[in-house]
C-alpha cells in the first residue's frame, strides 16, 4: 500500500520489482516499482516508482488484494489471519 493519489489517501498496489539505481530519481535512495490496478478493470492502472521506505506491506494474499480492488472494497480480506 502506498500514499496515492495524494497525501492522506492510500492505494493497494503490487510490488513488481526493484528499480535499478542507474534509473532511480535519486541514487542515494532505493526505489521499488509498483503497479496500482484500477477498479473495476484491473488490467489498467498506474505504474509508479516509489521510495522503498514509503511502502506499507500488508499481510494479505494477492488473491485477497485483487478481490479488494475489483470489488471496490466490498470484499475485504479475512481479518482472522
């Protein structure tokens, strides 16, 4: 999860990899690549390069994340994990 599209709002995304330092906006920091799918069609979305220290790791499966995104939040992850 990252703060997107603006401060105080958060989006669920998928970590797709690490940004090579050569292409990073600031070579003194480490960056990750994140895909944030849109609702209700997850084949479209946003590709972001994010500082790793701004990522919030959620304890949910990819399937639970997709259900949350596609349903627009109606289907939420099982909180009993």
